[in-house]
């Protein structure tokens, strides 16, 4: 196995964990939690889920650009020769990282504070903002997957 293979492997695993985790949370866990749990239990559940998931996302948001840039410079010797589909993945991925950082430092911090203080309406507002941003990031992540899988053929 050469180093580029290792970088690609780490890159793909990081993307699968992050995007797959968002898919599971948004499409599977969220509707069930909303239909079966009262706000106090639902908000506590989400704090616990995010406390487990977000550290893994931090690893992904470090590994994705790191491995991506290493591949850009080792495969194409820099941005000038890098194909358009890779530039698109880089731009969308950067936007996703910025959205994630906003979620982590702003509405997630508010959610944790509200749950600790048992301020359920404030917690619900923070969770609603997280839901919208995770939905946006999930859409962007799925778009990046489409570009990664087929970009060399149609971009």
C-alpha cells in the first residue's frame, strides 16, 4: 500500500463517518425521538448523542482537509493541475466544516446550557437550529459524495 492509498482510505472513512452519522441522526433518530419523547427527554437524548458524535466529527474535520490537501499536492503537485471536481469537493467541504463549527460553538453550546438549566423552550430553539444546519450539511455532504464518485466523468 502506498501513502496515497492510505490518504484516500482515511479520507473516505472520515467522510463516511461524518455524512453517515448525519444521515442516521437526521433521517432515522430525529423522527423517532420527536414522535416518542417529551421535550425534556428528547433534548437530553440529543445532548448525549451529540456528546458522542461531535468528537468523532472533529477528527473527520481535521482528517478530511489534511488528507485532501496531501493528495492534491502528491497526485497533482498543487492546485493549478487539480481537476474541477476536486476544487468543488474542497469548496463544499470547507463550507461544511464552517457550518459544523458554527453548530458546535453556537447552537450546541446553547442546547447544553439550556438542558443543564432545564430551560426546555430555549433548548428546543437551539435544537431546531441544529436540525436545520445538519439538514443543510447532510445535503452538502451527499452532493460531495456524488461529485467524488462521478466528478471525473461529468465535471
